[in-house]
């Protein structure tokens, strides 16, 4: 299902609608595996030189929490343009005790100076962006030289048979769960469609290199359904 233009507005409205059920849906759709994937991304993130970390599109702050769990000394800022998602994040006792700073910001116009962060990370953001190259450029702009950009997202498995099975699950089962649990079939129909339309992991790595990132690489997890990209600035 395509979102009506402008995409950013439709994406923000969608996450505002599903915010209260977002965490529960993630656990149901992935059998609870999503936390382990964020931990792998967090491990890549804390390999950055010392300095603050920006978790972009932090949503309910699970990746920000994973970074703090591995590196309690890091200052972590979670930014997102859907205030309802930030509200869910702020309700979590773990977010309060970890002193994660939450703020409203658009990934395409970040309110930070150049070279502010040692690392910028994002989970499940990139395929939602209106302008992928602009989003990557903003991530690069606010990262210090020598710092890291780490992204995590769902991707189509490379194996054809498994890709078919994944497609049936994602296009038939996930929207039904979304309708039953989140009361929003549309949001969970957009999810598999956005994955289908997104660039492949190889294409994303190429784009990162073209934009000036160094040592862009990725690894797959979750039976090939998750790609974690890491690059240096
Ligand atoms: C699928 S959720 C991921 C949330 C969180 N990173 C996680 O790991 O669960 C996508 C998030 O991206 C945010 N988002 C999408 N486009 C954005 C943009 N242009 N600027 C800031 N946040 C954005 C949405 O509001 C939503 O909270």
C-alpha cells in the first residue's frame, strides 16, 4: 500500500496512530527477536570513538536503551518526528533511569551542528524516508570524522524460496495481526510494501559509498530478513 504524498506527513500520522501498540506489535511479529537485532546494532554503535550517540527515529527508544545498556557512560539522544512515539518512550522507567534525552526532530532537517556525534544510529527508519539520500547525508553531516553510522532495517531475504515464505507471512499474516492487535491494517499493510520497494542491502551500501561514507558494509540477521549497515565518516 502506497502512502499518499507527502510521504513524511503520512508516515508521521501512521506512527502517531499506532504508537500505543508499537512495542507489542514488534514482539508479536518477530517472536521477540527484535531486541536481539538492536543489540547487534548497538554493539556496532559503541565501537565508535567516545562521544555522544544520536539514535535517529528512536520511536519508543529501544535502540537508545540497547546502546546505553552496552555503554552506560555514553550520552544518548533519541530523536523522532512523531511525538506520540516519544511519549511512549518517555513513559518507560528504563528510559528515565538511563537519562536518555528525547527530542522531536525531522531526520531530513536535523537541528544539530555539523560533526556533533561520535555515532548516529537508526532502526527501521530508512525505508520510511521521503528522500533516502538526504537522510543519509544528514546522518553523515552530524557525525564527527572517524565516527560511525549504523542502520538496521528489514530486508528481503536473498534466498528465493525463503523470500517467498517471508513474503506470504509479511503480506498476509502481519496485516491480520496489525488489524487485530493495533486496530490498523493499513499501517501493517504499508510495512511489507515499504520493504518490497526499498533498495537492496547492496544498493544501500553503494549509495552510502557514493555519498562519501567509508568502509560501508552490512550483515544479515534474522534468517536474512534484517540488514545492519555500518559505515565510517
Ligand atoms: C518503525 S519505527 C522505529 C522506531 C525505533 N527506531 C525502533 O527501533 O523500534 C520508525 C520511526 O521512524 C520515525 N520517522 C520516520 N520518518 C522520520 C523522519 N523523517 N524524521 C524523524 N523520525 C522519523 C517514525 O516516527 C517512527 O517512530
